[in-house]
C-alpha cells in the first residue's frame, strides 16, 4: 500500500470500504471533506489538517470547489513504522480518554511546510522510493509530536480491539459498508467466533441481518422522512442503486421509488 497519497477529484465522490486500518495525517489542499463516524460529523475545508485514528469506521464525502478539483494529501502511519519509532526514541503511550475518530489539528506552519515539501514528488508522477517514504514518515511523526505532544498516547497505543458488546456495536454500525472480517476484528473476535456469537444474539446470519436492518431503515427514511432512494442507499451501506432497488423490491414487493 502507498503510504503517501495525493487525491484529486473533479466530481463529488465517496470512498468504498469505510474502515481506516492505520492512523492517517492529512492536509486539505482544495475543496471540502465531510466525514462521519456514525456519532459525529466533521467538516474540513481548504488549509485544514486532520488526524484520523486507526481501527475506525468512517464515511467520507469529497466535495470539489466550484469549477475546481478536490485535492488532499495523506500519510498513512503504519504500525511497524510507529513501533520502530517508539523503540528508537523511547515513546510510550499513557492511558487517554479521547476517542474521537477524527481530530482537527490546530494550524501549524510546520505542517504546511512539510506537506508542501511532498508535492513536487507527487505531482511529478514518479513513484517515491521506499527509503524516501520512510524518512518522510519519520519526519511527519516528529512534526506531529512537536505540534501535538498528546498524540503520543494515540500513536504509540499498539493494543488491538478487545472483545466488546456485539449487539450494541452492530446496532450502531450496521450502515457502514465494510467486509464481515472488519466487523469481527473491531469487536475483538475471529470471523468464526463473530459469526457464532452473532447467531446466538440475533438468531440470524450476519449477512441476512445486515440486509434486513438496512432495508428497514431505508423503508422508514423513504416513507416517513420523504427521502429519495438515491439519497439513502449509499448512507445505508449498499454498493449501488440497482442492487439496493432489487433487494428492496424483493423484500417489500415494490420498487423504492413507489413507496
């Protein structure tokens, strides 16, 4: 996986799978990014910096500026890099209470000059060598720690998700479009244990339950809230409108547009 990523979009777009596996340090160059972790919405405009925590379920909508293109630059801070950094510089995490999925970073001239230093490499179209990527990731961690020393408690927390209340988690996160093994991992279970525990609680398979739950919510939003099918299918975890319409008609005997 590329660890330094430059994004350019001319049209409004959404991400695919909505699971963030590694910490991400990002700079919003142009346009607006709206993110939602199921509890809170975060809006980032041109010139903003953000830090997205690993092991989060987050939805993204990328909105280009009028007559322009959406541009952002992101660095993925992987666990191996952070572990090596922790050993080299003696950083250790302490218990912390901040559990926001996305943190807005206060403006800092160091962040801007660092991100600007990456653009010539990325805009040239030439791949950045592994050695240079490693140096730039280390520099990013040092700059983040200088600007936000409290980030050490997030960056160097290497604990994996523990076993949590499966029923509460699924009722809160069913609308995220992620693979089943992601749900299993985030609830602190192997895929086999997740499926076994799920069927004990819900008396249904995860796949069937997710489909029913999403369709019930879609029916409510269309019938009671007057939403258009095209406005709800992505937010409820469906891949595309035709798949949603087919599943809806099979469940309710009519197309969503006829409700």
